[in-house]
């Protein structure tokens, strides 16, 4: 019998946080017998997705997702109100007790915990071999996906690959960034060969794994790995997805506005490479849309996140800017320009809710959280190709298709590889404004500090010098109290 004080649960034996347990460690793990049938394996895989969308407890369905990315120049938060934990990220003064970082940390590690159990036991499952491989491939994908988020946010992190409890887990050290990426690559290479091409809403397929692997390679080309040989691999893998997009069910939606209707018609589009699904009536909803992204008090929102003024001003005028931003607030006295609002900032139209009535303020929606779009595959290919030193006609066309949809002219021809890559980085900033790429682009390109200079008067300013050390979040406090090696 062992008495353990458990914290934020990176360890596989965890049942709950901050509780003292009297248990035999082996009894805390689900029995391997539960995965011996297809039905048991299916249930386990569905369960492995769940920690990524457990509302305010864990995962990516609240403003915690925006909070950990606020060091970028596309999103910010309220200068006052109850947004202290969000401001910490935007001002590079993050405390280990910040509950928002704990939500992301916990969601990823709990998904990893579930994936580890599946990976260790799926070979004992009886039934259709193709279906078993698909399900196990999803587990490999989820483990890689979760570690990819963790390594980019925290750098050196604990690398847990076993579902079995061992006493050493309570003193596990951090692994190097390179070690984490090695596992991510290995997992995605397995996933892309094990999974089939059929696409199900909210689930990964072979194309999803290839798309993520391309992004993993692109990221390693920059800081902190700085392995330029990865750029050719990124271009090659992204091109695989593009060449077989019809098989994987991926493409650009013709009209950008179709992605951001504020209704469930924007769920499960052909552009969604990986999107978390939610169901209010099932007791599992997203709070990322609606009130979180609406102004307070003008529209009864929460003002958790909105656009930085400098970013908004630099954004190219046109269709995409009109779709991306919400600049006239609906009040009882008529439309109010953002400049005259309490926060004096434009908001993101992408994350408004238009159900059941236009402008309806809610904090509980069925709207999918789009974590990876096909447009990202195309821009990853274009940038990675340029960083190999050769700009191809296909790279130009990949960018220009996205620009044409945005109502912009094609890029100038004859750009150098360096200038073309820089143009693609800008395109990523505009195309995924308020989404989940800008911080990671600034980080890998080591331009976080420059992106945070010359802030607009009403934008939050960094409280500390932006050094490389501040690229990383602190490990949540409760975990460091259990394991001093963290």
C-alpha cells in the first residue's frame, strides 16, 4: 500500500488532482483485458480524445488555448477586469500557479496517458486487423499531437511513454527537446501508415498524420532544434497531402466565410484537417466561441481575447479582413465602432456565435475548434520549399490560391527564396489570425521580441525583456511540488 499526494497528473497512476490516495498503484490502471475486443479498443480511443476537450478542466475548449499563445502579436486581452492570468502570457510574466497553463498541460498529458495504454495493449486486441490498426494509429497520432503542443510551449518536458506505474515516475526528469521530437516523428510515421484515408468528424486519418508531420518538420527547421535539413522533409510531406487531398477528403473551402458562419454549418468542412467536436446536448460543449470572444459590456461578452491594434492595422484590407474581424459592436443604442468601446480594440468575428439568433451571446456551443486547416498544409509546403533554397511554381500557386480566396493579388513573381519565405510567414499570420499558429511561427523564427516592439498605445506591453528563456511556460506549480526534478 502506498500513500501518494498527487498533483496535476502527468503520471499514469493519476485518478484526480490534489487528493491523497491510499491505493495499490497497480489497481489504478485499466485492465489490459478491456482492450482485447474491438469494442473495448474503440471506447479507449474515443476516451483518448476526451481530455483535449474537457471544458475548463483540461484541453482546448476555453480561452486557456488563447492564453498560452498571447505572447504573439495577433491576440491580447483586457487591461483590467479578471483577466490577470491571460495578461501574464501577453506580458511575459507568467506564474507557475497560472490555472490556464495547467488546463493545457493536463489535457495533453491525460491524452498521452490514454494513448500509452492503447499503444501498449492493441496488439492483444482480437478482430479486424485493419480496424485495429486504424484505432491504434489514432493513439499514436494523439500522443504525437499532445507532445507537439507540450514541447513547443514548455521546451524540455517529462517524456512518459508507459501506461504502467513505476516509482521512478515521481522523480522523472525533463527530456530534451530533441528527444521529444524523436518520439513525435516516430509516432506520426507509424500513424500515417496504420490509419486509413477515410475521414470522420473529429478523428484523425492518414492525411491528418502526414499534415502534422509536415508541420513538425517545419518547426524543427527553426528554434530550438535549428535543423535545416528538416525543411525538405516538411515540403515533401506536405506535398504528399496536397497530391492526395481528394483521398483524404481535404481541400480549401471556396468561400472563406463558410469557415466562420458562427453556426454548426461551419463544422466538418473539407478544410478541417483536425478539429475537436462538441455537443451541448451531450454534456460536452466548447466555450471558446461566443462570450469569450465578445466585448464587455457592449455585447454582454467576457472580453477574454481580441485582436491587437497594431496587428489589425497592418492586416491587408479586403474580404479576409472583413471576415476575420468584428469592428462594429451591436448595442441598444446602435452600432458602436471599436475605437469608442471600453477596451478600444477590434474583436474576432471568426469566433462569434450566430445561433439561435444573430449575435447571440453564449458560452456553450457545438462549434468545432479548428486546430489544423488544409490552408496550413499549403502554406507549410510553400514556406518549407522556399527554405530549401528553391521557390517552385507549385509553391507560388499554393500561396496564391489562398490569397485569391482572400481577395488579394498574387504574390510578385521572381522573389528570392528568403523574400518568398517571409511573404509566406506573413500570409500565415493573416490567414490564421486569432487561431493557433502565430505564436509558434514567431518562436521558431526567433522574432518574438521584434513582433512585440512598437506596441499601439492601447495594447498591453511586455513587463520583462523577451529572452529565449521566456519562450517557455513554467511547469505548473503543483507538479513541481510532487517532483522536484521538474
